[in-house]
C-alpha cells in the first residue's frame, strides 16, 4: 500500500512538474499584436486572427507568414514585431532577418536597419525574397546612408556593389555632385555599353559632359536621352511587398480573377468580378476603382452598355472621374449608337490624355459623317503619336514615315512640325529640319524648344 502511495506521489510530482513546464513555456512565448479591428477591412482582420493563432502556437515560419501579411498592407510596426520574433527563434533565417531590417528602414530607423542588414553577410540568400541577396541588401545599406546624409559611407557601400546598375547609378550621382565628373563618366559609359537606351545613365552622361565643358558631346547625349526608354530600377520596395499584398482579402480575390483571364470566357469573368464586388460591399478600399474598371472592361466586351453605365455611376459616387472612366462613358454611347454623345466624351479624353485609339475612334466617327477636315485632324494626331512612339524607341526611319503622314494630314499642328524637325535633324537633313522649325514657330512663336534648336542649327 505504501509502495502504491509512493508511486502515486511520484506520478503527481512528475505531472505537476510537466504541467509547470508547459505553463512556463506557454508564458514565455510572445503573443502576436494585432491592429485595432475598427481600422481594418473585416475580411483581412479575420485572416489576421487566423495567422496570429498559427503564430502563437507555431514557430518562425508562422511568425514570418503573419509578418508578411502585415507587410503587404503597409503595417510595418506590426510586421517588425513578427519578423523580430521569427529571427529570434531562427537566427539563420535570411528571410526573417532581411524583412526585419526592411521594417526598421521603413519606419525611419536607418542606423538600426543598416546594422540588421549587415548581419545578412553571414547568411544564405533566399531567392524568394530579394533583400536577402548581397546586391540588394548592400544597395539598401547605401540608401540608408543617403537618407542619413552620409555621402562618404553611401559611396563606399555602393562601391562594394559594383556591376549592380542601381548602385552604379547612385555612386555616379555622388561623384558628379562632389565634382568628380571624370570618374562618374567612366561608370556611366560602362553601364551604357550594357544598356545603351538607359534613360538614367544617359542623363548622367549629359550632366557629366556638360560639367566637363564638352558641349557638343553633351548636346549629342541630350538628344539620345530623348530617345531612351529603359529605366533602371532604383527602388525595390514595391517588388518586395507586392506579392504579400495579394494574399489577403479582396486583393486575393482579384488575384484569383487575374489568373482566369486566359480563359477568355466573359460571362464567367463577369460572374467572378460580381463576387469580388460583393465582397467589398460599401467599403471604400483602394481596390474599388481597379475592380470596377475590370468589371466595366468585361461588360464592354459583352456589349452591355446599361451595366457599364451603372458601374460608371458607382465610381462617380466614390468621386472617381478620370480619363479612363470618361473614355468608357464614350464607349457606352458608342454601343448605344448615340455617336453625338460619344463624341463629346471622347473629345474630352483627347484633350486630357490623348491616345492613338481615341483619335482613331474620333476619325472614324467623322469619316462616317463625311467631315473630312475633322477626320484628317484626328488621323494626323494618330500619326503624330505613332511617330513620337517610334522616336522614343530610337526608330527614326519608322518615325520619319509617320511624321510625314502627320504633317500631310494636319499641316497646322506646330507639335507635328517640331517633331518633323527633330527627326530630320537627327537624320542629318539640316535644311529640312531648319524649314520645319520655322514652320513650327510660325504656328507657335513661343515654342521654346523650337527656338533653341533653330538657334543651334543656324550657328
């Protein structure tokens, strides 16, 4: 009997100790902090609670998922707590470490952020998160120093990141600002060999040559900038956050819809968008405009003007009226056969945000009316926009053909004559360029660029 009592006491002590261990372990685990539900979309708040429960009972991966959910909605302070806990639980996690450093950067603590980014040097990069790679976190460190107004430290950080174009661009800018144009030009020329149509490096080349007093070459560089289209990415924050912003709430539903676009089944797409719109209810979330615009596009394909008008009025209730919505209103009346009202809306768009499509539609309307003067005007504008696109893409031969069509159709357009002159000048036809600049200035005597170019041409 005594033996049994002893065994029971031992068992009780063991169970009590184990329970104490579990309680202590539970008490030592931090609890996720959630934002005030009143300020959050209810759909997202429910998902936050689920992720928080998983983090509370889970480990580093669960804390990372919760942090990424906060990050996707721009809640950096809440995300920071999650990534800090994930990094504490798994000190080898480059994802947790880089995300923690990123949150510190976003909340203005540059020195702390730099210190945390530097810890990544001893970690293995994760290809799913850009800021874990050396080129990205070294670039982030350099940008932190720039924000702290420490140009020397920033230059050294960018120097460690040679051959990464964003870092080369920032370093070349620092060299230019500190009077070292020759050094800057070496970096710029090296990058232009890799990306000859780079807008940013082309502009730095112009600035460096101007600083060095090489005016003729500077003018050539400025001309090339006019025809440069490639933009070096300088800010990777959106690239980092965007995937996380599509995981929750209405954004997730919209992303699911985007994955269905290849099906080309307008009825099915319309049904899916109706579901998304119902999810949003009366909440004025950032996704309202994008979702309704997608719905309008689908209804236009389905040739349903009444439904389009209903949706456009919904946007008006939210205070949204932009060139895109005005263009769709024109589309409503085109579908209804009311060309006069459609014309009024399309002319407004042509003034606000002209496109080849808008001018083509207007040209067709006037052609049906046998109004050749207005038809030719809009056909001339179509050709001008096409010429400008080819000009920007440095395709001068195609641009020359289009700009000729533009001045033939619309000989009273000073903008068309200006680009006619620019294209001819770059093709070394100085006489044609001079005459075109003069025609531009006859139509618009205050055209500043035409005045400057004509002066240079006649020197």
